[in-house]
C-alpha cells in the first residue's frame, strides 16, 4: 500500500495565543505512528493565524489514527479547532 498525507488546519482560541508555542505542543502529542512532515503559520483575518500541518500516516496502521490526531491536538489548551482539509496518497 502507501502513505497517506493529511493536511490539518489548526485554529487557535484567539489572537493572544502564541502559535509558535502551540506548534511545539502539537509536536509532542502526535502519535509515534504518524510523522509531521511540516508546519506553517498562515494569516487568516484580523490578526488570527492558523497552523497548517502536513502529517504522514501509513495506511496499514488503520483508519483510527487521523481521528486520534484530531482528538489529541484538540485537547491542547489554546486550540479552538482542528480540521483535516486535504488527504492524498503519496509514494513511499
């Protein structure tokens, strides 16, 4: 099979949230079966910044891993929401 690349958009609670610190916290809660390929900060509106995160998951691991990632990241203080905005198969 292959690897699934998932792009998540993580929204902070507000403009007062330090998104760089939030990125560090996200890295610590991602399950070991997944690999963060990259993260970037994107301006949304009115000073709010979103985090776009690309995560690689082996499709043999099972369908529950993307949900677990959303759950773990969503539990971090300062995170308002996390949403998978794109999924695609990649070459190994």
